[in-house]
C-alpha cells in the first residue's frame, strides 16, 4: 500500500453525524417554505382544510412509506443473495435507512450513501465491488421505473392539457439520460475484457504520472483490474438470474407504486380524490424538479412544483399545498428521522470481524 494512502487511513476521521446547526438550517428552510405556502394560500383557509382532514386515511401513507423502505432493502438483500453473499435482512434495512438519510442531507448523486453502504458491508466480508454494483443496479431499476411513470404522466398531460416547452425539454432530457445509462451498462457488460484492459491502462498511466511527483504508486493495477472484472461479473450474474431478475424488475416498479399509493391516500384524507393520470403527472414532474435541483432532497423546489402542477390540473391551490406538505411529511421527514436513528446505530458498529446481524 502506498505510504500516502496509509497516512490518509490513519488520519481519516469516522463519519460524523450532522451537527445541530445543520438541523437548524434544515428546519429554518422548512419553516420558510411553510410560511410562504401559508401566505400564498390564505392561512385561515389552509387551517380549515387541515381541520376537515379525514385522519382515518393518514395511517395509510405511513404504511406505504414503511413498505417503500422495506421494498428497497429487500432489493439490496436479494441482489446480495443472487451474487452469493449471505446477509440478514435486518442489517440491510438498517443500512438502507442510514444511507438514505446521508443521501438526503448531502446531495451527492447517491455517492455518500453508497460509500457508507460499501464500508459497512465490507466489515462483514462483502467485497466493495459487489456493493457498488448492487447500488448501481438499484439506481437503474429506480430510474428506469421512474422514466416509465414520468412518460405515462407526460402522455396524460399531452392528451388533456397543454405541455409547456420547459416540461417537454426536461422530460426528454431525463428520458435520454436514463436510456443512455441503460445502453452504456449493456455495452460494458458485453465488452468486459475490453473494459478491464482500458482500466488497467488508465491505472498504469496514473501511476506513471504520480511517480513523477515522487509519491509512489497511486493505485494497484492488479487490484483495479480485479475490482472492475468482479463488478462486471456481478452485473452479468444479476442480469441472468432468471426468476430473481424478474422479481427485481417488479420490485423496482414497486419503489414508485408504494410512493404513489401514499400520495393517493393523502388526497383521500384531504377529501379530494383525483384521476390516476393527474396523480401520476404531479408526482412525476415534482420528482423531476427535485432531481435537477441542487438542494438536498429538492427541499422547496419539490414542494412548489407539486403544488403548482396539481393546481394547474384542477386541484384547488390550498388543497394542493396541504396535500404536498402532508405527503412530504410522510415521504421525507419521517424517513429522515428513522434514517438518523439507523445511522446512529450503524456508526456504533465497530467490530470489523463481526458476523452479519
């Protein structure tokens, strides 16, 4: 191992839980969003709607969110089993919640959560290449299902409402990116030996460049090639596992179906049933706005987009705002609290050779 890497590992600090100042900033942002919403929709009217809410419907979005999180964890767990790595589901559920919490407070395109997942699973003998592959495959399932749902929403809007140029360009761009991701993944799997050769050449070139600085090798060429080969082999196993592959694809769609069911339950609680096309259109465009924003979890951007879209589709603005705030309470803030607790438990696991719980 290079000396500089040994020094880095000695000096590296454990992952820290966000301080109270960051939580204060998040709370202040949420309060500002709520204040603006109240000012724009007449606070008295919104409070009257809240008072008329049918609270018997509210356990439904809680259940849907629990099913959503359990489904995500089961996807990870099943992928690990297909690849030959045995780990118990409770551990994967805890890591899923903790990784989701890290991703939501630190917008890094999922890299921070994947790093946490990789480091913790390595403690129980799962190679980092396997965990990275599992996380990438999960994102492919998620975004592939979302692209289909967004496409259905856009078709509904094109048939019943006039689409704006911004909505068309944004949806087309996201669809093109997802399609490109799937094509690249298929090409990489089919050209495994060529990709390993490319990675080997890049690693050697990097080592030659670093050697001129007198630092030593930056990366092990053999380890880099072996890691890429293991990852591509794992992808091939996932893609050709028969019934398990079909089950994973179905579970990928349930990621968003559980979310849509929770949103529909909130509409029912508010007393404003909506057409399935309206439900899907508002959901898809709101998440699209959240994806492209630089704010953690699309905070503020998501809420404004969902409320505006539903208001433009015939929902009263006050009801649209109330539905959005209640939905985000269940789909964002409740998992954040659960993820924070899961992260606290995860960070206390300091047994490198512990068995999977």
